[in-house]
C-alpha cells in the first residue's frame, strides 16, 4: 500500500507542475470555453461545418474537406467525391428529422453527419436518414456518419441492423483531422491558432488535455519499476469503483436535500436500468409530494457516469393521456432554463451542467461536501418546485 501511495504522490507532483505551466503560459485560455461551446452539439456542428465548407471564411477552400474524407479511409463507400464543388448545410430538414451536417457535391453524392455528444437517439432516427438518403442519392452515393465523443455505435432502436454507417469520434477522428488542418493552415495564422484552440477544447472534452510531456513523464515513472506498473494497473482497475462510490454519495445527497423540510419531497423509489452503456447503468431517483399524480425524477449515470438530468418523465405520470395537462405543465417551464433538454419521453427535463462541467471527479466530490443551501442540487430543485407550485398549483 505504501508503494501505491508513493506512486500516487509522484504523479501528483507531475500534475502540479503541469498546472503551474498552464498558469504561467496562459494555457487555460480558450475562446471556445469562454463562448460556452462545451458539449452542445449544434455549436460543434456549426464549427465543424465551417471548416468543411469550401466557401468557408477560413479561405483554404476545399482542402480541409479533402483531408476529412481522407481520415474516413476506405470504409467510406462514397468514392471520388468532388470536394471543390461541395455545398455544406447544417440543420438540414427532411421528412421525419434533420441532418446535423449535410455535405453534397455536384454529382449527387453526399456525406451526412449525425452529431451526438450526450443527446440520446430518437427511435428509428438513422433508419429514417438512411431511407431518405437512399431515395435521393442512390445506394452507393452517400455515407452516414454517427459522430460521438468516443466512437460509440448508435442504439439498435435508431439504426436497426440494416443501416451502414461509420462511427468517427471526436477523441481520434476529428482531432486527427484537425491536426492535419493545422499543418495546411500554417501560413494562415488566425485560422491555424483557432484550430489549435478547438483541438485543445476537444481534448478537454475527451479527457486528453494533460500536456504530452507530462504524460510521457508519468509513463516513464511507471515503467521504471515493475511494482509501479502492477500498482498502476491495480489503480486503473479500481477507478471505476471510485466513480461508482461517488455516484452513491451523490444519490444519498440528493435524497437528503429533496426530503429536507425546506423542499418537502418524499422519496418514492430508486430504479436501476442498463441502457446503451455496456456495464454502466442509469439510476433514477423518484420523488413526489402528497397529492401529486406525477413523479419528480433525477437521472444519474450514462456513459462515464457524469451526466445528470432532472424533471418530470412521462413514464411516471398518471395523467399520461391528458394532453391538455401535459401542455399546461410544459408551458409553465418555457424558458425556465437555457439548457432545457428536449426529449419526447419527458414532460420537462433539465440538464444539470454543474455536475457535468465540474471538470474532475475531485471537484464533484468537493461539491457533495457543500452545505445544503449552497448546493446546486438544492438551488435548482427549489427553483423548479417554486415555479411548479406557483404556476401549476397556484400556491
């Protein structure tokens, strides 16, 4: 155990040095962070589409698009795409949905990008996109891309078993492509540095933002001692358990706050469901008040266990068929929060970005030690219940 502690202490020294370097060089500054791009799909779609657009303001014409198609490799079924004559659109509407990014050339060929960072799939979403593309472009003249942070597959309910699509990732595909773009834009300094900042933003989003030299130093330390290597493997193995334990603490904190005298909710149930996240499961904490015919839900988990939603899902409402009541409840929450999460299976759903954006599990653990009245859980829940009481129950 002492050797594990020694290893952790040495890594801590390296991380501290990395933080000091960032502070000294301004490495923390990133305009995409300032602007609030974060994990919002539509903002990332707009940025990527601008780089891909031959008529884009970057001035490098079709070169970025050529390299993007190049990183897709031989698995891309669209061949001889005319990048020079390409047109790029975002939020392109079709029957039953819209393409996040659509790239078309003058030969009736297309590349369609569905951009998914944290939003869930809609039922038969990729199947609808595939059917539309097949009718419009022909079987071999289009390619569907399902772009996610880590190259995940679409859910079975979205893609079925007949849709051919590629799974590029921000973690590798997009960052590799953008690094090629940096070399192309070497004589365009404003474009080059903008791309570099976007790469850094994506590395932070995909947990790759530690300085490369510091990573190499940590690797060297671990490999310098065979026991360190065993210890590092052991630490890696228990990291998932650490996150699970923090989630348990979070669930306890939520119950404690929601059932306090100030908020007056009753804890009703805790439900665990395995979704499309492998071994990870989503936890639903259900609360209600006397006289309610619906439940107030916290959804914890999903990929990496760092997302949190709350609100009123349809599945826990007795008045599910009462469309007027649902419409009334949805109306009172209009513009309640700018990060409202749109989903058909929720009457109202809010994404709690404080948890997602805490930047580290250390910060999340610190958040759980805050006093109740300082907690973002308390503040958000109280504001939500106040709106519900005043505008729905007229209290």
